[in-house]
């Protein structure tokens, strides 16, 4: 595990993670990963106190199994576990953790035992009257010792021999420092010599008091041993519970460390799926600062990454392997977990570094062949190979590795490969289980994009990279001539192919956006249709009721005999009829081409009008809508920047900064502001004075300058400007 973590640049991440454990342990979580995942997610939603640091208790448990007696400090380690689980059981956990904690039942007397210790791990004084008396005696003896020393420090007979009036601790004894000849003034025991020739002495009266203290301490230890013996007998009877709770603590410690890491870094957890597919969405390798996140789908068996030098191919390989490694061990990472999918792999392997060195006496190619020979018996392995053709002729490598990889494909290995050689990529690409991905290059700005395009072979841009790093153009031109016109044309075709792929990808993205907009409009229209139908049904019911009431009132006249009553009834029926207002679909305002209109939630611009309909354009989508359903709207607002930045050029800014005497954090804060001000002021070179001293400040300045994105380079200043105690910084 450590070897693969080192190859994948995960060592710093794992070291930081292990630092969150309450006690040292392996990172692997044994048991049902689905259950562990559910518990971790549940714990992530809770606020809780992390467990205190704890010692390993394997030896203590073995000692108890042999009827041994533990020290009180060892017993207190068990007390800390019991107290922590008591705290956890009082938290309001949900399903999985709640069920687990409810099954943990403390034996009779275990909680009472934990109450006999204070928070420092000492036995509480009120447990035993003997301890109260001994502690009181301790206090009195210590006060008496201090009084004796104070008396001697101000003694007229001893003052001429005192080198200072401090009380020194020598060989665990409090003593005075005096000159030679002191024996005329005081009877004392010499316990040491100073470098200046003085004597450390303990007066006889103080020595007697210190002996009394030792006797008191011995009595205390006897009482402690008595309690340790009784507690150990009790713990031996509950040995099975102690073993269980010790393992349970380690399990929760695993959960706690993972959740603390996730909250600290704002990371997410992902559970491995029961497949070998890898789908990453916005994954960022934890070793990178300000990383560009990676999104890709790797559903076949082999992924070949080609393209530009220094374009992130190796880091992409490490990122894919790292994401799978972290998911296997349920470790948090920077990823959109709900949109990602990571398969389950039994093992991980990486052929990344050059195996050639003076120790193993092996060539690069031979070392790689040796590594490959060990892969043929592997199953369910995720393998990464960086610069696969390294160490041999690339034409021979293309044929050899094509055969080897095809054989590994038949063994169902999942493989990620980076290469610059197109022949090898094309040979392998003939297999239907192989996917291609190319690192992209920004030809306008002559630099890698650190982005990747699926389904194509990338161009290496070796000549462009050489020019970027100041190789003379005449040498690059000569190299192109040697490379050959045909191969150069092939490179140009590859470049054009990538550009066409990119254009196609952009157009497909536009189509996807339009489809998404159409889906939104269709959904809105569906909602509006349902709303209109509901309103229509309600209106129809209202009208039917009003017509029914008017007709019923009119029918009354037939049954009435009195003429006046008939007239009143007819008048009432007539009034009811007049109050019935039929719905109207008349257009309230005149609409023209170019007007901005809205139909419920849809806003757009009229681009054409027929007799009763209007053609409305909304975000590139054209809709035909009846004029009577449209209402005028203000112009569609264009998104405006929400942030306004005003930069004021600093005044009275010098080209140097003095950091002498500052703490590292304060110095770095000032240096950061100074560089920002210098950039605004237009300086291209400044000098920073940090001094030599202990070297801490110089180290902090150097590390900060290494990572600052606006610093082109820096070096020690000339001797006349500070030398090693200053840095010349070019911006």
C-alpha cells in the first residue's frame, strides 16, 4: 500500500489522514463496506467531539488474560473508551449508528469504575480518606520546603556564598547554587557542580523534608497499587467486553478520522460500485494546489492518453488511480460523488518510475519487462503505465506492447496508458476494448490546456514546446527538416482532427443546451396546459351554476299565480342572466415584430406575426404562440457582472521589503501584500530582506515564493545587497 501511495503522490494525504486517528492503525476498514459507508455518511451529518488520543491496549488485554495487574494509567485508557462510548450513546444518531450503539451494553460496575478517575487520569481524592490525608500532608511538606529555601536565601551567614537566589532542580532534587567555602555557613549535601565551578546543595533541613515527601509518596503508591489490583480483578472478569469495546473504538475511530478529513477539506465520499467502470466528475488530486478538476468516462478495459508534452497526461493517470484507491478505502476526496461511479478493484499497480539505478543493476526496458511478467497471473487489477515505450525503440515497443496489452485485456485487467507514440496508440485502438483520450494544446497561447478530448489521438507539440522554453528557432527549424515533410503533414492532420473534434464537441454542447431548453419549455407548456384546463373546468362549472340559477328563477314564474310576484321573479331571473359574463379572448394590446413578450414563464422576442399567431424566439428556440396568449414584457435583461473591482495604485511603495524580527506567518502576510502592491505599481523586480538567523524565516519566504503564481523566479541577492539574507524576486 505504501509503495502505490508513494507512486500516486498520496503519501502527504495519507500522513495527514493518519494524524486524525486517536491511535495508530492501518487505514483499511474490515467488514461490510456498504454498512461502513452508511455509518460514515450518517456521522457526517452530526456534530460530535472526536475521540481523545489513546494508547494501544493489546499488551494490557493480554496481561489481564493472564490474571495480571495493570497500572492505573493503563486502566485509565479503558476508562477513556468507556466514557467516550457513553458520550456517543447520548447523541441523537439516526438508523445505522443508532442501532450499532444500542447493541453496546456496559457490564454492571463498568460505568462506576470510570467515575473513580478525574480528567487527568488520577484517582479521585474523595475515594479514600487516606488519600485526602496524604495529599494534605504533601501540601504542608512542600510549603515547609519552600519556607526553608526562602529562609536560607535571606540568611546573612549564607548570602555571601549564594551565586543566585533561584531554586534549581538537579537530579530531581531542589537545591541552591553556592560558591566554595559554604560549609562554614550551612550544613548541606552536595548534589552537583555547575559549569562555573559552583556547588548545588541541599540543606540538611530540606533533605529531611524531602525524605518525608518520599515516604508519603510511597504510602500513596501502596494505596494506588491496592486500587489497581482490585480494578484489574474486576476488568479480568469483563475481559470479553474490553476486547469488544477496544475493537469497537478502533472502528469508530476509522469513521471519525474520515469524517474529520472530509469536513476539513470539504471532500465527499463515494462507494465503490459492483463493476469495473470508472466515471469521474470534477475529481481533483489531493496533492495539487488550485487543481483543474478532471471529468471522464472510462468504461472499457484500456484507456490510452496521448498528446502534448507537460499537458497533464501523467497526472491524469495518477488521478484515475488515486480516485479508485481512495474509494476502495472509503477515504474522502474532491469529487461530485452523486454524478461519479467508481468500480471495485482488488489490487492497484503502477509502472511509473524508471527502474534503472545503480542498486538493482537493471536496464529501464528490462525492469519494465520484469514488472510485466508478474502481471499475467493477476485478476481484478487496475494498472497504470506511464510512458509505456520508455527504454527501447518505439517501433519495436509498439509491436511488443500491443501484443502484451492484448494479452492482459484477455485476463480482464483494467489498464491506463500514457504514450507519445501514435503507432502504438493506433495498433491498440484497433481493439474494441480500448478507448483514446488526447491532452489538448492551446495553439493561440502556445501552452497546454490541461484538458482532454475523448476518442482521438493527440499531437505531442514537441517543436512548439521547445520554442516555448527558449530553444533557438533555427535549431527547431532544423529539427523539423530532419523530422520530414510527410511526418510533419501527418502531425498537421492530427492537429486539424483535434480542432474538428473540439468544434464538434462545442456544437454538441450547444445542441444539448438547446435540447435542455426545449425540455424546459415543453415542461412549462405542459404545466400551463394543465393550468388552463383546470381554469377552464372551473370557469365552466361557475357558468353552468349561474345559468342553472337563472333558469330555475325563471321557472318559478310558472308556478306563481300573483302577477306581481311573477314579474318580480322574471326581473330577478333577468338580473341573474345579465350578471353572467362570458370569457373573452380579445387581444388587449397591439403587438408588433420586435416586441418583447412573455407567455407565462417563457420570455422572448417576436420575430414574425401571422393572422392569429406570433413566432417568438426564446434563447435560440422559436415557438409559435397564439397572439391572444401573449403579453408585452420589458426587454430580456442581459447578465451583468455582479462584482466591481477598483484597484488603487499604491503610493510611496519602495522596491524592497524588510522582514527582520517578524514571525513567519506575519512575514508571509506582509510579503503577499507587498508582491500584490508591486505588481499594481508595475515593478518587475523587487528585493526582500529576511536575514539568516535560525533559517526558519528564510525557509518560509523561499517556500512561499516557490508557489506564488506571479513570481517568475527568485535568487539570493548579491553580497552587497544582503547575500544569503535577502532574495531578488522577479515578477
